C-alpha cells in the first residue's frame, strides 16, 4: 500500500496498568500488528521524557495531574510521571510486532516543553525529523494509529496535514483519554475538518484484497 504507517506512542505506560493508562489502550496492539504488513514504510514514536520533565505534576510541588500551568510560554496540562527515558514504562508494548518498524522517533526529551505530536514539540520550535524522513521515503500519504486519540494522535495528524501529506486515521487502532467528556469526539471532528479521513483496519485490508 502506498504511504507510510505511523504508530503513535504504543508504550507500556499508556496501556492498562501503566502510569498514564489510556482506557482499553491494549486493544490497539492487535490492530497495529494486523495492518503493518500492508505498508512498505512503518515508523513509531515514543514519548521519551527526562525524570524531571516539566509536564509532570511531580515536578511542581503542590500540583496534581490534570491541573494546568504555563511552561515556556505555553499552557501545559500536568500529567502523572510517565515514559521516563529507559524505563520499562517507556518501552514499546511487549505485544507489538516491531520487526517491521524502520525507525523510531523520540519526542518530549526537552524538560522545558512537551511534545504531543510526532513531528514537532508543542511550540513548533523543534522538529523530530519525521517529516523529512517521510519525504526521503517518497511518502505522500500517512496512516496513523495509536495513543491517545485526543492528544498525541490528534496533534500528529494535524501536523501531518500541515506538512502536506494526505492523512488517514485508522480509527479502530486508536483509543482516547477523554480527560473532559467529549474530548475524543471533538478531536475527531477537528481532524476531519482539517482534511483527515477516518478509516478502519478492515477497510485497509479490503482495499489490499481488491488490489491483489
């Protein structure tokens, strides 16, 4: 299939039992494994935070996860400590097939600024290199799945559109946090309005079958 597959933050800390678990996050792993063989280019992203990252509530005495502060001129939601570099929680999910992953892009390593998107930090001050890599691979379309729909997946999809790619979201390969009720639905609406098309893994498999 033309295009590249981006696996967004399929890490232990976002799975059930993890430090920042996404409800039913483990259910996207079989989808990720099922669709990877459809793509010639497969990349993954990983949150890769220093232990004192500014997005962690623990880095701000008296603050709790879910509160908002300002860091480096940007509004920041505070999170539970998660995906600390080289920790078990930061590793890719044990059930994820990784042999087809061509390259991993790390994000969120600057302690002063968070990075939801696989392409840029939240201030668009520094690129991860993903956009350039995809262009080097001559990819014009990208397909995304992962965690979480209303944060890292959404911002990755929007940045992919801004980078000039045709963008498709594999809906059954995503799960959201819904910190505020309706966040996931609002994220999907925002992505649609930006030009992202929503598909299911069964759609992709059927398309592949039709071309074989």
